[in-house]
């Protein structure tokens, strides 16, 4: 009877066990805390702030004070206001760009891996073509063509170019999983291909999918910041990257206006860094061999 | 009655399907209700492919498969669903037949979702328990468990119970006991015998000749994708006519013979040639006994 009881308790749910390890893994906790903390700033601060990010105050190039927490820019914009709106748009670009890449990558990967044959040959070729495209150059060309750039168009461009490696990994995994007997058994139970992919194949790579969402999210934020910094950021709104680009354009470094570029730079580093730390932590959660004893 | 008529299977391999690999060549046989037909042969002889084609998990390149006179290779999706109501399979590896992250009884639940969506909970529960008991499983001991908590024998029997939830006529058993230990093996084998008594046709794919001899009325010996010898089990195993069959039978280790005492020398066999060529035709050598010409 005792063996039966222990068997039961370990079956209660691997998911709950993973949650247990996730919340006791310092990397996951620290990483998530950083990311969620900044997300809260981006979500709540713009609601509480009375100033607009483009609003110009009398105090120009003022250092941080009680009135202007992060100081003001050369033109008298409040840096904290810009910072809060910038974080919001960075998260938006990350979620949308990462989301688009994830959906395309998953669709292509599962279709290629599950169908195989000519479909796979074609999709694999497409994946490889997109993979070897010099994405940065294409992005620069595309971005210059768009007169009015917002975070949404930026996210779409990023999403369309960052799916290939997800597609390749998902395809490879699907190849090994689709030949399992339980997939055949699901077919014998009258299940169709989409149901089999979602119910049989996908749950077996859930941990991988979760981690790739996180990496795509961080990657999209970083890519957006890079585009912003070379002057291809949103034309109608503020972002962390465009703040840094502005500060460089107006020689904030030489004028000693460190409060103009340090906060957005730190925020990008913290978001992306936090996501990567979470990812490393989750790796330990999903793969017990990596857990530190 | 399940009939295979001149069934061929070729795969396209290489980039853009430029090459062809023929796995099954011109195989024909029938299985009547209440009969066990064994398909034996070495690895790569195409016996598993035959089983998978009967289950329509692999398409047929040429030839037809008929169930009660109806061609199932042209059945379409809906027709296939009805076909699976009558023809089911159990596979070699019990641990791979279950999705490891779900509870084992989900395989039974999937049958309910597709074939009995309107059956009530309690009625279904009773049906499941009856089916599990009929394969010698205690419902309380196996329901609600994960696959890794059950033994291989329990898992294989649960798959047979799953098949029995439907009104099946044909069961394709692909090496279903080769991963079980000797004592559970005989239990599952006897269960197949009982199913046969109840009028089920069983296609028993195996590489183990003694199992084939134990359970089946008729046997097919395959090599390089083609049938080399077929007939009543006693005839084929008692008086093998094809050199490959003789080699195969002689290669079964006997319980009371040691390696050093084994005087058997394998006969020279025809090498694997052009597989797109039709195989040597079967000729009748005796009542209920056919063999392909050797060489």
C-alpha cells in the first residue's frame, strides 16, 4: 500500500512539481521580478503621469530632482515620462513581434515536420531562404520605405524575419515525435492531423515552446531598440531606442546629460537580461539534470 | 473477411523524391473471422509495413485492401473512421504507444470522443470496466494511472481493451509481445487466443517463430518485401520448402541445445536484387501450402 501511495503522490502532476521548482529557482524569480517590475512601470506610470512625453517644460537639461525624477532633456521633455511610455512601447513591440514570429514559426515548423515530403521540402527551403537573408539590411530598407512608422509596423517587420530558427527547431522535434506509436494510435482513434499536432505533439515540447516565446520576446525588443537607435524607430511615438538615439543626436554624452540616455539603456538591458536569466532558470526547471543541488 | 490483393508499397526517398525504395512487393492474403494469420520474417522484410497498410497508417502504392468486399484504400476520411470501428491495431512498444505526459486511460477516452460522443458518463464507465475485465485487468488498478506506473503487460492489455470497445473484426498485432517478459507474454498470447475464439481475425506480425507456431492457423514468411512461403502453420513449419524458411526455422535456438552442438549450416540464398521486379510466383507444393521458387 505504501508503494501505491508514493506512486500516487508523484503522479499528482508534473506541472505542479515544475511550478514548485520554478518558484524556488532564484534565476526564474529574479528574472521574472525584473521583467514584471518594468512591465508594471510601463503599464501604470503613463496613467498616473500628467505630462505628455512630447511636452516641453521651462527647465531644460535639468538634472534629476523631485519635480523631474529622471531630469529633463535638452528640449525640456521630462525623461521619466518618456521612459515610462518607452517601456510600454518596447513591451508592445516585444509581445507583438515575438508573437508573430512564434505563430509563423510554429505553423511552418509543425506543417513541415508533420506532413513531410514535398511540403516539407518547400517549407524548409523557404525557412532557409529567410534564415540567410541579411535581416538587418532588409529591415533598414523596409523601414526607410515606410513614411509613418509606429511600433506595430516595426513589430510586424521584426516578426516576419525572426521566425526561421523556431520553425527549424519545431520541425526537427516534430519529425521525431510524429513517428511515435501514440500518434498512430490517435490516428486509429479517428483524430485528424491538427488535433494530433495540438494534443499529442505539442504538449511534448511545451517546455521548449515556452522558452522560445521568451527568447523571441527578448530578441524582438533588442532588435527594435537597434532599429530605433539607427534612426528607424517609430515616427509618431517614443520608444527606449529612440530616446537613446535622440540623446546621441543632441550630444547628451558631451553635455553631461547622463540622465537622458542611462535610464533607457539600463531598461533595455534589464528587460532582455531578465528574460535571459528567466530562460536559464526555466531550463533548470524543465531539465532536472541542470538543477543545482 | 480482410483481403489484400497484389499490394505494393514504395517510398520516395532522396531529395524531391528522386529515388524509390520498395518495401512490400505483390503481397496477397486473406484473413477470415476467427483466424490468426502470422506474418514472420527478418527485420526489413516488410512485415510491419504490411500491418501498417492494413491499418491505413501508410498508403498503398499499388493493389487493393478490402474489408468484407469494400475497397478501403479509396474510403476517404469519413470512410476511414468507420473502417477503424472494425479494424484496430496494437503496437510493439507499450511505452511508446502512450503519450507519456497524459494518463494511460486517455487512450480509452479518445475512443469515446470519436465513436461514442453521446454515451453518458456512467454508461461509458461500465463499458470501460467490462472491457478491461475481459482482458484480465482490474479497472481500479489501471484507471487514473500514468503509463510509467503500469507494467508493459498491463499497457498492452489496455490497448487490446481499447480495441474491444469498438466492434472490431480485425486486430493487427504488430510484435505486441516482443517487449514483454516470458510470463506476461504467454498471458497476452492466450488472450489473443480467446479473442480468436470469439470470432476475431488477428494479423499477428512477429519475428518469433515459436509464437507464430503457438497461436496461428496460417503463416506467411516474408523476405525482401515479398512472400516466400505461406500455408497452414503445421505444413510450413513442419516441411519448409523455401531455403529461407529452412534457414529461419533452423535459426531458432532450442532450449536443450548448446551453441557448440549446433551442426546447422545456412543455405546459400538469393541476394536482394531489383525490388521493382515482380517476385518469384508462389506455386502450390502441397494441400494448403505454397512456396516461391528459390534462386
